[in-house]
């Protein structure tokens, strides 16, 4: 439906409370309109012809399923599993293969070892799975690959969307994307039965359809705002009388287990627990508690006709081999005004393209006069322009940018004449560097503009410029024109995307690829903590690493350490970063507050050494002040600490709050040294609670680690240049 397509296009940009408010208004009206068919549709209770009854003479089947929609839900899977185990139940957990999180093989194995099932839930869970029929075979190949990799038998579409014609292409034994009656779903037409049934494929074979027959928890408790499981109990009694299948879908994302403050998008786990206890108490000997794959297997063996049994072979869509190179026989030029060897984002992305089969040339700054014009770094051809970056005023910056634009334009144009690039990938700053790709674009190359930072906000933060300053206004105009020139825009976080969308481009043109650390470097297994740490007496160690500039608020961290010195014996703050003019101010403050030896500066260190030192600390600190830039920035250092299994304290800015809830990381009020000290004190005094936050924060990181982001990035490039 057109309405659904419009909704799923704008859904990511609508606040949850707004979406839920609209859904609730519509749902109350729909509930009145469908009072005769929801939650019970009398027509759905008729058994199919020749129905044999359930195994061992059981009155009904009870099937528990879970759709894990985000990193929050992923972090709750074990708690939900343990709750059901304690009551003697088993269930199926359906995971999104290419969504906002990554499910680990360890979790899948743990579920299976405990008698639970793993299924595939959609592909990306964006509502677009069936939008274009001609594109679905590609989606089917991906889904079938995950079915095989996870040894999964079943599938469920996101938002309960269903398309029989497309589902025939999936290598599944059962589908669970339908329902007997549910007027609140985007496709409200139900299958009007509380029994499983067989779906025959056009060219032979088929699969079992398992409709859910109890309302979803999200519908019950979030949309309709019910405060008990009474509707489930009423519907269950009706299903039992008719000998049907009671299949329910619970989302771990929305269940609150009582160990954290309940959010607006959650309901108490006690409501689900009480329902399971009710089932066990009142129907303990009457139900067959089965996994979906067990129901599907029993149905195939028991309910199919002889003719159906002889044509039960599954239609298998070919799966791409794991080592496939989707960008083979393509080439790209990468342009960046920085030093490639030490700039993590361009380097990770260039190496991702290379691993995907693309030949990559990089044009960048020259670190020093001894650096050769051409180097090969991990298979990437790196060409150094005759220019070094120097810190200076606004006008000198612009002059340097202009000279680099000229050099890169000439080099890219000449190299494209020889190679005919498929892609030009340009990193800001500056935004207008994208125009170096003018001639390749005219020659058919696709252009990506990678906006690491919004230049107007960054210049305002660095130079203290008002919003109406002519430089800021000029940068905004240049941003808009640069984005218009590119075919695709990438940026590292949601707040940046919202900003660029609001003033420069349509939302569809810009995609997020987060700055996640290299897992080969930030690997806790390679850097186990030692008993000595950075100091022989193993004090309580805080760490900051990154640019030493005023907007990053190191003076706030130093003042917080001074306040805590008497309360936390042995407290230390270790700073890492290339020396700047700001470092002199910091050192003067250290001397003024008598913190010599307590606050230590280690200068610049390579990332491998940074990861090694992180493994020895107690708490990472990101003490940013609040500014037009830091409010929307997401520091990569957050993920670097979490990757190394270390807690981190961060400012309560939008760019960070877009990804973390208050119970998932340690927030302080940006710019407030007293509150920073209070949160460090809390971390020192509550190690167990801090460990719980670390576990939840790591779940957020796991959803955006570099293997996840790399896969997304390569797919975006393949889609852009038309290479499947």
C-alpha cells in the first residue's frame, strides 16, 4: 500500500512518542470497529478438514516466539530465556540479520544448548523487504544465506508484512508472518484460522504457515495500554475450546525486568510471567508446548496428503559464497585532506572496498618531506600531494584547502583518464573538495561525499563565531552545493544526518556509517589487563585520549580530579594526544591545583598502544563542553573504550543520547565539572552497577561494531554503482 511505503520512508525520522501517540489514536477507533472480530474472530475457530488433533491427545498447542528488534532487546535475551526456563517453557528467538545490531554465534549457540530455537526475522527490518519484486531475489539470496549459516528453519517478516509470491523463494520450513485476526497491523487482513496450514509453492514443495493467534505484546501493552494479561487469558480459553494453536509473539525490547527504571516503551516482565504461570496452573496437562520448527515438522509428517509428501523438496535459492567479492573488477579514487595512514575512518573504508574486490587509489596529504609520493599500504595505492597540514587561522585554512582542491582535481582527472573510475569517494573537510571529482563524474563515475563533521558548527566551536557570521553562512551554502553535487552522502551519526537533512538534502540521499574502531586493534583478548596497570600500585585510573583542545573539556576533568583527590586515594588522570597550545593551559592548571604526578600527559601514541593502555584503566572519560558541534557529535572514543570492555563517562549531548539510554552508559551534564566529579565518584563507589551499565553499553556497541558497519558500507557502494 502507498500509505505504508510513505510511512516506512519517514518512520526513522519520527520520534517514538509521536508515532506511538498516532498509533494509539487509530487503534482505539479500530478496536471499536472490529469489536466482533478482535481479539476473537469466530470464523477462525473451525478446524481444517481432516484435522488429526495434536500429538499425545493434547487439547491445544502452545508456541512462544520472540522478535528481537534492536540492541536493547538483544541485551535482554538471556533474561527472557532464564524467565521461561524457570517456569518450564521454551521458545524461539528471531534475529534481524542486517539490522541495528549483530547477534553473536555464542548467543545463538547458548539458546540452542538450552533447548530454544533461532529464526530469521526479516533482513533489515525497515519495512522495505517487498517493495520491488525485481529486487527480492537479491534479498532472498541474503536471507537464505543467513538461514543456512544459523541453521534456522523459519522466517518472520518485519511488521508482519507478507507476500506469498516472494516467500516462495525462501528456503524455509515454516513462515510466521501472519495472524488469525489483527486489525492493528499494516496489512490487517488475517488468515482467519487458529491452526497451522500448508502453503504449496508453484513449482513444487511448500512450507508450513504458523499464524500468531494471541495479540502481540506491543499491541496489548504499548498501543492499547492494557495493564494485565486478561485479553490473552480470554483468547486462550477460546482457543483451548476449539483445539487450536496459541502462538504469541513477545519482543524482548519492550520487556522490563525490574532491574532498571521502566521506560515509556516497556512493560513489566511480571505481566508475561503471570500469563505463563496461569497457563501452567490451569492447563498443565492439556497443552503441547512446542517450538515452531517442531510444529512445522509434525505438521509435514502428519497432515500432508501422500501427493504433497512426494513433492516436499524445498526450492533453494542459490546462496552467494561467503568469500564473494561484490565489487570485483571495479575501481575507486579516495580523496582526503588528511594523512591516510593515521586517519581511521578513510583507512577502514578504503580497506573495506579493497576486501570487497575494488582497486583503490588514495590521494591525501604528505606527512613529511621523507614520505614518498607513492606507497602501497595494505593493498591500497596511496599518493601524497605536495602539501602538509598546518594549524592556522580561518583564511590560511581556506588557502590550504584551495591549493589541495587544485592538486587533487588535476590528479584525479589525469588518473581517471587512464583508469575510468567507477567511484570517487571524497572525505570532508572541506566539503567543496567533492568538486575535485568533476571530470570523473562527467565520465560516469558515482560520487560519495563522506561528511565526517559539519563545517559550520565545527568552525563556530573552534573560533567562537556567531551563527550569522559571514564565514558560517558561506560554509552552509557550500555544504548544500557540495551535497547536491554528490550522488550519495555518508555521515557517522544520526544527529549529523538530521542536521544535513534539515538544511541541505532529502533524507534518502544521506546514510549513516558509524566510526567504529578496528576490531583487529581494539581487541580485549590481545590486551588483557595486568595487575600493575599503568602505575605499579594500581590506582583508580581515568583516561582521556584524542585532540587536546578546549571544546573537549580536559580542564573540567582536571578540576573534577582535584575535587575527588581526598575521596578516592590514588586517583589518576592519564591524557593522550598530540601537543597543542591548549596543553600549556592544561599544564598550568595542573600546577595551580597541585596535581603534578596525579594528572599525567603521554603525548601522541598509535592506536595499538592506545588500545593496550585502555586495557589497564578503570574508567574512560570524555569531558566535552557543550557547543554547537559537541552537542551533535558522537566521539569514536566511546566505542573504543566499550570495545576494550571498559566503562566510559560521557556528556549528555544529543549525538550520544541518540544511541544510549541512561542505564546503558554513565552520563554527566556537559560542561559541569561538579557533576562530572559526582559521576566519577558514583562509578568508584558502585562497581557492580557500573559493570551492568558496561554490559548494556557493549550491546549498543555490538550493534554498530566495524564488521556490521563495513557490511553496510560495502552494500551501499555496491547499490550505488549498480554492482550486485
